[in-house]
């Protein structure tokens, strides 16, 4: 994805786990719900259809007892390599998660959020 830097948030982290295990932590909702989102949040995953055009519906429960409904449509799903989706509820952005092996026992996960100025103005 190529976008202006002012519309993009990028983050990455190295994890001491093989890429297949790291990918499973995302691809399996029973694991994903335990770590997804900001610190202090919990998640209820209602739908997680991990395939192109599949839906992802979840409620993020904030530490202050606020609930945030999230709805997305998956775009790309390449096991152990890439998952991307488009948010269909505000805030509107496209998200791409990359999974990269570093060694047999370590992997890199990267997150790229690209916010659309045109969708934000609608």
C-alpha cells in the first residue's frame, strides 16, 4: 500500500515464536480476543470469517466500561504472511498485518493503518 505518511500509522514488533504460531494467535478468534486492541481493553468477537470478503464483527470493551463496535471486511488473507481489511465503521481505515519469519524461533509482526481522508469527510 502506498499512501501519504500523514495518513499512515506503522508499528512492528519482534516476537519469540515461529511465524506459524504468531499467525495462529491472530487467525484463531479464541486467541485473538485475548490480546487484540489497546492495553486494558477486552474483546467479544461475534463474527470472524477470515477469508477475502469475509466479515469481522467485534465489540471492544474499554477499561472505563465503554463499548466500541467494530465492523470490517477482509481483503487479503495469505496464511503466515499477510492479512488486510477495511473498516466499515468509524474510524475508517485500511489495515494490513504482515507476518515475517526472522528465524525458526522468532518472527516480526507489522501493523499498517491507512486512514482515508475522503472517507473521513463523508
